C-alpha cells in the first residue's frame, strides 16, 4: 500500500512538472502564410505592361523560396501558387486554420498621378487619411466578385470608428506586433533596396481584419508609375524585394522568440 502511494505521488509529481515546464515553454515561430494579392478573375491594379496579380505572385513565390532556404524550421503556406482567385474570406481562413504566426499579403499600389512612387506597409486600423482609406477601399472592392459577399462580410463596417476601436482593444498584441513587423519591412526596403519609404500606415483592410495573428499588407511599389512598373516586372528586383521582406521576418522572429 505504501509503495502504491509513493508511486502515485511520483506520477503526480512528474505530471505536474511536465505541465509546469510546458506552461513556460518558449514560444516558437514556425508557420507563416504568404498571400499573393488578387489572382484569377481579379487582376488587381492594371499598369501599362502588367497586372498586379502577376507581380504579387512572383514576389510571393520568391519570398517563400528564400524562407525555405534560410529558415527551414518555419513552414511556409501560400494562399495561392498560381493564377487562381481565393476569396478574401478563404485567405484568412487558411491562415487561421493553420494557426499561423504571421500573415503577409503582397500587393502593388496604384494612383491617378503617375509621379507617385514608393512602398508602404499597412496594418489593420482606422485610416488617418482619405488616401489610406481609398487604398483599402480599392483592395476590399474585390469582394463584389464573390457570391453572397453581403452575407459573408455582413459584420464588417470599415466606416465604424467603434468597431475599429474595439478591434484595437481586443487584439492589442496582434496590432502591436503587426506594427513592429511593418516597421522592419519598411526599414529593409529603404536601406537595402533603396526604395522610397512611404511609411507604416493603418487602414481597414478586410483580409487583415479577418486574420487572428499579426498581419501586414505590403504595397511593393506603384504599378501606375512607369519606372516602378518596369522595376516591379524585373526578376532581380522582385528577388531584392522578397529578400528585404525575408530579412524583416527573420529579425521579427528572433525578437518575438527572445521575449517569450
């Protein structure tokens, strides 16, 4: 009887020790979702010689390859790897269902003035300018290509200050980490690729609103700017952009793992 009590106590101690250590185990960053914006029936922004969807896909594939080569412990998942059109809801579902640590959405920007150039990285939030809101409005408009979009996105109101403020409160950590990554991306773009830095911005992007992990939407350049469109279609430049994003992700990963 005494031996049985001792055995039970030993088992209980092992169980409690395991759960204690498991509860304090270090955070491991191991899943990232790369989202090539638009695709299929949705070309995205249209330039003189190219479509946004094709540039976004090429940069996304380069980014995934670089991540696989340099961070083999991180699983890379794509929302698309070809000229298909996943809905915005589907893109977020992929990231959420895989418990991704990061969601990276790749895009190109466009504007009525062809002289406008540079890169921006957006995080979810209330637009502080009409320009930011219009970028989000343009990207969000693709939902009109989807069936039953009014029902699927009925809870989303980008004009509601209250809903954005509630999001900021309930997902404070997500937004802070998104901002951290966005800043690192813009720094890499500026210092390593020499791109014009338009800064980190906030706007109510649907695809960022629906994800549960730190998420950013990257505008890699203006397809409406002749010089930038030519660069965006250059394979070497695409690799440089992807490499800059990778370096930012690597630095972000090292930081969040070091503090958790």
